[in-house]
């Protein structure tokens, strides 16, 4: 039986791309996002965009995110999201 390790680099790229995609759909032209930028402080996503991101994370990374885990420490930056996913997501195939 083979197990697949969580690919943090791929996850980081996917998460960053999704935030930028959501920001573009909200009308931001050429949004930029660093991996340590605090997403809520950037103004790129509104509350609906953040919820869409959470739902996408659950689907994309096959993880159930508990409401109590929805903190700025876990989901405030791309790096925080990836660290949370690495600890909670099922391995990617």
C-alpha cells in the first residue's frame, strides 16, 4: 500500500490561486497576494468570498473544517491555511 505525502508546495500554489481567482471575480484587477499577507486585511475577499474559499478548501483537500477552527491563526494567510491543511487533510492522490 502506498501513501502519498501532503504536497505543501502544490497546496500553497492552489490556495493562493483560488484566493486570487475569488478576488478577481469580486472585481479586483490583477490582485496580488503574498503567502504571509493577512487575507482579511487585504480587502481582497468579502465574507461571501471567504466562505466560498472555506467550502472550496473542504472539497479540494477532502477535509472537514470545524467551525471552532475558523480562526485568523488557521485561515488568515496562505501559509496558515496550508499548515492547517497539512495537519488535517487526507493525503492527496
